[in-house]
C-alpha cells in the first residue's frame, strides 16, 4: 500500500480524476486529494472527500493546513505525486519551479516520483511553450501519461484528452513497482520486477558477411553491451529474446537466444518477432554492406588485385521503425550509434531518420569506450534532449538505458496490449 497525493487541476477532465482516485483506492492505496482553486469549479471537493475518506486540500491557507506545515509534511511522506488532469498552467508552473498554491508548492517540496497526465486543447498541447515545459519536466525525471486523441470537450478533435483513468492508474502502479524494486534487491524473472510482463528483444555483436566459405567481412564488436542489456532486462523481470551475431560470450541464463551470422539473417530474426515486443534494443553492429556475390567455393589468389563489390544491407532498425504500430510508439525502439566525431549531432540525425525513441551514442575513439572493453560512456539522445552517462561498467550503462525504456513504457502503459488486440 502506498500513500499517494492526487493533484487535480482545473480542466474538464477533472471529473475523470474521481475514477482515478477510486481505482487507486481499490488497489489498496491511501489517497489524499489536492485540488487547485480552478479544479473546484469543475468538481466539488466533497466528492473526493467521500471517496478518499480524507479531508481534501484546496487551499494553502485553509485552517489546519499550517499546523504542521502541511505541504512539507505531505511532501516527505507521500510515495507518489500524481497530477491528473494537469493543465498547461500547472505544467508551466512545475517546469519553472513556481510555488503559488498548495499543489505547486508540494511539487517543489517533494522528492517522491511524480507522474502527470496532461489534458488540454490540441493547440495548447502542441504550443511550443507547453511542449518545451513538458520536455523540461521529462528531462528532470517527471513521468508523463500521454493524453489520448479524440473528441475534446471544447468541440475540437485531436490530441489532448486526459488518458483513460485505468491507464493512469496502471502507470501509477508501474511507477510504484519501479520505486519498490529500486529500493530492494532485484527480482528474478517471473517474480515481479519493473519489466515484469514485458517482452524485450535485444540484438548484440557483429555480423559476418561471407566472401567465400572461409573468409568474411566483420567488425570489432564484442557483443558485451548487448549481452549486458539482455542480462539487465532479465534482472528486471522481462521476457528477453537475444538475437546475437557471432561472439565469444555466454548468453545470459533465461534469455531466448537466437544465433545469427549475417545482417540478412539478423534482419529475418528480428522482423519475425519485432511486432510482439514491448521494446526492441538494437545494440548490434550490423554490417552496412555485404559481398554482392559470395563465392560458394574458396576464392583462389591470382597475380593481380582483387575487387569485391559490396551491396547495401537492409537497415533493420529503420524497418522496425516503419512497423505500423510505431505510430502508437509500439515497440519502444532504441538504436545505437558508434562514432568517432560529432557524436551527438549524428545521433540526432539517426533519431529522425530511423524514427526511434532513443539513440545511445558512444564516441569509440575515447579510451575505455566502445569495442571489447568492459566499460562504456554514452550520450542517450531523445527528442527531450541529451543525457550524458559517464564512464562506468557496461552493466551500469545498461541499467540506465533500461530505466529510460521503462519511462517510455510508463507513458503509454496499455499500448502493447492495444497494439496486439
Ligand atoms: N543497424 C541496423 N541495420 C543495419 C545497420 C545498422 O539495424 N543494416 C542499426 C544498428 O544496430 C544500430 C544503428 O542501426 O542500432 C546504427 O545506425 P547506423 O546509421 O547504421 O550507424 P553507422 O553505420 O555507424 O552510421 P553511418 O554509416 O551513417 O556512419
């Protein structure tokens, strides 16, 4: 059971917050409702009081609220601050650290995880100021349940409607689970875990492109980063498929492992499974070119030079990015980029070109980074910005990448189920 502050702000979706309060209570949580002044124009505080069986906080200055400096005392005792609906005004206040009422003061004062469910008119949602405020909050670790699309109360049709109450409750539950498991020991697969019930496909290692039965074109990838990601996803309770090129590593226990050799084989293995995944993480160093006509017999040397024509391989990451379900963000898609210069700029280019959620970019010219070492330092590039992850073990980097994947999964909790239906 968790103690949850449910912030309700002044949007037409405020009535749905009643269902959210009820859902959280049904799951055994203790909920205190915090309403802004304009929220009370849409729903009466008595409704929340009856459901939560707690006094509703509507005013920073109400009698009793200061006996124990309530916004500080609640701030330090809650396990989660959930704000649904979150108006453009509240999102703006949170992003800028303004604290002119109880809810915004609570946001600044608490160190509990924060989940917001924005709801507003489409144009407001798309306004660059609102988009920037949301990006700021996401970059600071605030979790967001995306609004739905459809008919809005203002008569418009578009994105902005408060997410469905059950999706908001599911996102809250996932966040609470993540918090508990971050505090305790990692859970084995099938025993909960932050990725329990999720399917994650990871690619790893190089691909070998055959020239003839004894020679190939390959690269220096050891597979360590991909294997670390697979191990970490298993530790978090996911069902993991590891599609691996040739490596000397032992696959982590519990992963379904599919060994492939060439880019074409990896393409076939990934595409056959991608639509069933919640997340696809392409850590493999896939060959961009393959011999046009591999010889069936060993090529014998001659006196002169040898020219081999190479054809472009299929881009697996880009093909997964083109799956129809990607329009709903399913599966969450992570690409890798190994560069020797202009690392972040190239990664930003890949983000757009391959329609992926995150690009994990590393500068392989740096000591301790890249091929055949145990450590890595990366920049995780997304639309929300760039997160620099300093030099550390590949498993610690894998943990950070999976935390970011989990955040993306929280944003639309039911999308995998919806896409499969
Ligand atoms: N990738 C892929 N299929 C390919 C090639 C690459 O899925 N045929 C994936 C890799 O697994 C990695 C990302 O794409 O996640 C790397 O992007 P890419 O543009 O191929 O990187 P580079 O080859 O390093 O880029 P460039 O040649 O543009 O410098």
